């Protein structure tokens, strides 16, 4: 098998299993959208496909090159003091790994916990939506509280949490917060530049997807997020 090791196969297998899990889960929100003929699951499935292709490509790279190129990158990082910085930041401790795992659980908790609560209390319609909003607020608060202690874990979690909220909250309502969150995690702390950049990026995304490509982004299915998304689409179109 060329220069493949067991670790390479395990890594690729885990990524592919994650892709399979996400693909199966996509059938839960595979619904028709009036303004987008491919449905709600089209874009998530494209991203899942890209993840699978990347995992297979990485496996092929290891098969051809082995660990040679990776070792060079690791050596360069060590020369730059990355290993010492990680050690000083306690990124090698069990507590840090537990914190990272806890942060990564947040998006998946949102996917399941509100449904469990609504089912247990026999709630439907508006009451079930209120449960989802309350859970989203609580989990967002947990994320904000712990992200300062584990910025790396927060960087890994934020895109997943954003994706988990999309179906209910909609892209148009929560995208600005996602953009600001990304800037914060990458070290920006100045309020005005963050607001200006977030507004600029949000405006460009609206122009590209809504006005030019005419791609239906998720508008959400919980009020008031649904109303906000519908209003934005109506204004822009």
C-alpha cells in the first residue's frame, strides 16, 4: 500500500465516517425550497462531498509521499517555537482535550436535545420552537464562556455550530454573528473594524448569492428569524 501507515487509514476512515454521518443526517432537513430548486440539503451535501474528496486526497498524498512532507512541516513548526508555545498554553493536557471535546459536542447537542425535550414534554409548533430558541441561547452562552479558555476548540466548533443553527435560524439572521465570531477568534478586538468588515462581507455575500447567482440560502423556519430572512430576500430581489 505504498507508504501508508495504519494511522493514515484510521484518519481517513474517521473523516469518511463523519461525512457518512452528516450525509445521513442531511435527510432530516431534505425539504423543497420555493426559491431554490435543489432543496435545503443541496449545499450541505456539496460541503460533505468536498470533505470526503479532501480526505481521500489526503490519503492519496500519504500513499505517494508518506510522512516526508508532513515531517518537514512539523520540523519547521518546531523551529518556530510552535511546540513550546503549545506546551506553555497547556494544549497537551487532558483538561484541554476534554475542553475541546466539550466544545465540539455543542453543535450536536443542539441537533438532538431540543427534540428530546419537546418529545418528552409533548410540545409541538410554537412551543417546540421556543424550546429550540432557549437551547440555542444556552448553548451559545456556554460556547462564549469557554471559547476564551480554548480558542482552538472554539475555532473548530464555530463553523459546526453555525451549520447546526442554519435550518432553524437561517443564514440571513445569524451570518453576521458568525463573521464577527471568526474575526474575534482570529485575534481582532476592535469593535468598529469588526462591524465594518462584517457588514462588508455580509453585503458581498448577499450580492453574490441573492442578486447574482440567485441561490436560495436558508431563511430559517422559526420566527422571528424566518420573518427576517424572508424580508431580506424580498428586499434584495
